[in-house]
């Protein structure tokens, strides 16, 4: 009898731990009241976060990439807007070995999109940009730095998916 009660208590404790709710450490609202979208959040080496998405520019009626750096509590350290007239979209961000960030997304031109690659320094200031694409609808969805300090991009083209 004691064994059955002990097994029942153990079973109840295991079920309780499996279905226990975790506590939320913090919650932040990022963006304006318009159509801002967060597409990617990555941890940084110091325990903070780097966030990329799209910010609506009401005056120009278009979108720019926004890049936000937070501390480990989600408090904003800095915010950068990348782009200009016309739409630019940021889908993925990652840290680079030099302490900066690499972003991929899309930059429309004429009737097509090109993959847009943006490299920033550690403060989020643009170091360089590169567009990749031809006469297709191309969008970058993921980027990682390679061991030889290059970059690998997973992108969609209306003709194929490619890496």
C-alpha cells in the first residue's frame, strides 16, 4: 500500500512539473502604432538581443529595416533605421565575428525584389550593403557568417529556393 501511495505522489509531482507554467521575466513593446513588424531576434554575446524587422515610414508611405539592440532586460540600447525612399525589408540578423551584425532581406527594384545584405558595425551603423538578384523575385530569409569570414544566405527566388 505504501508503495502505491508513493508511486501516486511521485506521478503527481512529475505531472505537476511537466505542466508547470514558467514565469515571464520581462515583456517589452517595440515599435510604433503603425505596421511595424519584428522578423528575427537573436541573442548577443553579452546576454542582450539584436532585433531586426520592418518599420513603416508614414511620411514616405514605405518601409525601412529597423535594427534594435537591447540589454539582457530588453531595455533598448540603440535603434537604427536602414533604408531610404522605397521599401527595404529585414528578415534575419546575426552577430559577426568582428562584433557587428549581418542582415538579410529584400530591396525592391523596378518589378522585382533583390536579396539585400547589410553589414553593420557593433553600433549598428551601416558598413556596406550588397544586392543580389536578377530578373526574379528574390528575398533573403536567413544569413550566417562562415568560417572563412564570408556569408551564406538562404533565399527564395520565384524560380527556386537556394543557399
